[in-house]
C-alpha cells in the first residue's frame, strides 16, 4: 500500500514508551514515543526529555526516539523556558514537531524555532542522540557528538535562580585534557572562546534557562 503512494512515508509509533519500544521500534517504524503525553510546563518537559535520554543508544539515522511534540509557544512558558525546550529537543536528535498555533506565533517564538545553528545540531547527519552526561548542582550538562568531530553541549539550569557551571572535556568524551577547542555560542551566533583547554566555564546561567555551545571546528555546521 505504501509503495503505491509514490512517495516516502514516515511511520510514527505511539504506545507512550511502553514495552521497551525503543528496543524494537526501528523494525517497523521511523520514530517512536518514549514517554507519556507532554504538557506545556517545565516539569513535564524535563521529565519527558530525561526519560528519552535513557533510550539514547537506540537512536540512529532513520530511527528516532520521540519525547513528544514540542510545546514551544504553549501555556505560560517563559521565553527562556521555550528556548531551553528547543535546545533539549535539538541536542537529543528528537523529531521537531511543532505543537503551537503558527498563526499566532510571536516574533520571539519564531526566532527560537528558526535558529539554523540549533536546528543543525538536531539534523547532524551522524544521527547521534545527545544525552545528559553530568549534573553539576542544579545544572545539567548534555552532550552530542557531531559528524565532523565537533561536540554540541547544552547546559540547563533546572533551578529558578542563576547558577554557575562548566563543561569538562571528560564530559564530552575527550580524554586529551590538553586539547584546545574554539567555542561557539549558538544563540549569540559567535565564537566566545578561541582556545578553551580542558574545560570551559559558564557563569550566571539564568533560572530555567540554557546555554547551547559547540566545541570544535568553526565550520562545523552542515547545510540545513
């Protein structure tokens, strides 16, 4: 039946993560829900993406863990909460399914959902799913390997007050602590350090906010 349509079909499975669907979903579909239905709240977003992270090893090109559609622009989420939501879905190689009303989208929300650098992390052709690699107090560090040898990193402040943190080379899987990386901030759209070595400090991350960085080649981004 699908071959008779004359066009590619994507099969999205949903049993809300039951019966270890992440272990066999790729035999009959292209993406599968890993958790319950998401709600436009900080706790729901963090719960779904954390459950999704536990299935990371099963993600690959053409087979994706789905923490549910995005709630960016819904409910009473703040601008920074919406941005963090998008950062986490992108570094997790999650399907980017919009759940908001596009006809009522503000310019600020549009700027979040069309950040080409953040989208490029999601779409990186290596198909590696980023995961939570360390918790530093109230800050979570998420890391995703990119095709050209660079690393995407998202630091998420899970508290309501500003927090300081840092990315260690051991967090991203780099054993050579003498190696130097340029660091690019994907929301500032600029290099914030030409040669970080061993670690990179990130001060004053606002509450319920994130910082999205890439460590590696300045020209890391593949075409979106």
